[in-house]
């Protein structure tokens, strides 16, 4: 491998995700969020769901906010596709302290769901995980059942997040 290929690999796998992470952190510092149903957020996310783990599901268009809302919680996993875009996103997730579990409904989905179940079954501390529940190929805002299965098999709460309602 020549120098040019090494440089390109370093830029795409190390430098670009770090730069994106830095931009995301700055952006998060400018976000002002109003939490509706604050008691749900406190009871299930901040207080650790009374000792149970939490699986959250979001539409794709809101998935970036998993990074924001879960960023200060305990161990947290996130399902991210095995695509090239997913590789980039997984690197950013790692910088933000997440455990990326790779796969999606259209590629290696069963293995990714099993990985999330195993991640959520670890006991001793409250764990959180989530992903977009409408899948990478849509249809948009039509829920697939994978994350419900993760919640059921791991004995976790399932919380739709943000709560169903009008599209933003």
C-alpha cells in the first residue's frame, strides 16, 4: 500500500469521523430542547427505568437525536447499518461513547438484533439501546418489529422515541 492509499484510509477512517464528532459536539452545545412528558424521561431514562434496561425506537428522520439524548446515560448501544455511511456513523458513535452493533433490516439484521439482545442482557447497570425502527429502505414511518423483539428477549422496556405524533 502506497502513501497516498494510506493517507486516504487514515482520512476516511480516523480524521473525518473525528472531525464530524467535533462538529456534532459543538452542534449539541447549541441545541435547546423542550422535553414533553418530562416524567417519562426522568423515570425511564434518567432513573434507569426502575432497574430495567430501555430499548428506544425512533423514525430515521429523528435518529440523530439518539446521540443527543442518550449521550450522558450509562452503557448504550446503537444499531447502525453495515453500509459505507454506516461505517462513518459507527466511528462517530464510538467517539460519543456508544457501542455500535452493526446490521440493519436489509443486511445482517438477525445478527445485529442478537447482538443487541446480548448487549442488553448484561446485568449490573442499566443499559440503553436504540435505532431507527422504520428501516434503512423504508417505507418511512412504518415500524418494523426488530426492536420490540430486542426488548422482549432482553426483558427491557420498549419506548417509542420521540413518541408517535405528527411528523416534525
